C-alpha cells in the first residue's frame, strides 16, 4: 500500500507535483496579484478577448442576480429551467447556425453529457491523441470501443474508419476532435475529417473550446471559418474561455438536443447554472459577434504576430503559443524565472501533455498591450 504522502513525494521527485496558486485580479484585465501582493502580467488565461471583466457582462449578471437571485434551485428538468437558459440557447443556436443548443454547467460536464446520451456498447469512438481530458474521460466512462489516432494522422483515421465499419456495419462511429488543440494551439484538418466521416457514414464532434470567439466570422469558430458548419454533427464549446463566463454547450440538430435532455446524465442530475451566468453569457455573445468583437479579434491577431515574430516561432492560428522545453524541470525553472521577472506563464507537464513534452503555454489576450508582449519576449530572451 502506498500512502498519499508517498504518492505525492513521488510526484515531487518527478517534477510532476501540482499546487494551487491563488491569484486575484489586480486591474480587471490580465494583471493578477498573488496572496503576498506580488503583481504579475498573466499569459495563462483563456479569456482570449478580455471579456471576463467587461462592464456589460458584469451589468447583465448584476441585473439578473437582483431579479432572479443566485442559485437556480434545481436541475432544469425539475424546476430550474429559467427563461434565461432558453434565451441563451436561442442566442447560441443563432450564433453557431445550428437548429438547437443545450447548455451545461461546464465544458467538462458537456463532454460527459454527450457520452452518456450517445455512446453505448455498440458505438465506436475515434479520438485524436491530443484530445482534451474531458473528451477522453467521457468516452472511457461509457461502454463504447475507443481507438486513438496519432495527432492529425488522417491515414490512420481512414484505416480506423474502415476497421470500424467492418467490425460494426450498422453501429454508430464517432470521430472526436478539437478545432484548436488546447496545449499545442494548432488546428485540426477539419475538411479532411468531414470528408472521411461522410465516406464512412460516421459522425463528428468538434470541440471548439479554444476557437469560438477567436476564429471565423463573428468568432463562430473553425467550422464556420471553413464553411463546414452543416457537415459537423456535434458542435461543442465552453462559455468559460473567450466568452468570459462559465458553462458549456452542444449545438446541432433539434433531435440531438432532445436526446441530450433525455439521456445526458450531467444535465439531468445536476443543478441548472445560475440564471445570472446565462445572462452574462448572452451579453458576451452580443459583443463577440459585433464590431467590438472584430476589433478584439484583430488585437489578438496583432499581439500574436508580434509574439511569434519576436520568438522566431511559426504564427499560431489562434491565441495559444506553446514553447516546448522537453524536461519537466526545465519548464518549471523557466516558469519560475519568468515569475521573478513579473510574468505568470504556466508550465504544462504530464499528464496534461506527454512525458518529456513539458512546455510553457503562452495565451494571448486582446487585453494585452504591445508593450506587455515586448516585455515578455524581452524577459524570455534574457534567460
Ligand atoms: C477547457 C476545455 C474543456 C472544458 O471546458 P470547461 O468549461 O473549462 O469545463 C473542454 N474541452 C477543451 C478542449 C478545453 O480546452
């Protein structure tokens, strides 16, 4: 029997021990203050458009809090189905250009809801190797047969699809991928994936967590950017990143949403999110889609161009630039020395990424100034 202390000591030994760092907002944007009062410029947030502190979101939430209270009181199927949730779902369906949308408390719960509604022992799921833990865990918790293909390997995906069709001629085959991969910042070859899924009669789930708000017309994401919206079966997303609030959603057909309402356990057996969060998310969507959203997206692009050029890295497609360092201790040391210089850039280690693939993950936001990017690249090259 290994004790908890021994397990934790072993993690420490391998430079894999994790600890919570507590930060509060220092300036309503991306400067954060730790409990000792030190202020850092943060490159760790997924609030890519800088909307989490936007006055219109705060106002929408405050008004809703005053009118509707804090908690929703029950799950949506019992008595928690507040009109705010429906209004947000209508706004999201209009944004994603799908028939219907269902929201969940988080993106993580959304993935679990998908799996419990659609996967059973006759299903086969094919996942890109770098898919997010929420997708992997959701599939593992189901009775489905799971196969993983090497990141972006379309030949392997094609051969797995052929295998799946032979093994289960009439069963459902699902391909799960992300539009922008969370720790690599690269983009999935979506057109090839939808071509393959149509050739083999499979279905595709696209997790747009890091693309919505940032990519595509009005920030609608990767599928919209490539005119592939109608060829993706499940559009998944989170309201916690560029939308600046909290929550998750699946967009697609009305029948798909009906299935979720009837089968998704993380929806059925969980208290509905506070109506105030739905109102804040709806206020955010209006900004994301409008001229201010375009301007913020343009600023993210400009800052990312500046960052990539200064670091002599290829230009990432969205707002994430990983600096791969390899060894876990090297990534930790680099993050620590950046912290001493006043920057919070998280070291990402196993099991979030593969062993020996540790990295700094730099996330850029519309709230960063050109001077702040300059000072970060200065600090990085001074080391
Ligand atoms: C963050 C993330 C999720 C989970 O969303 P939450 O709303 O944070 O629970 C799911 N998928 C991907 C790719 C993510 O990056």
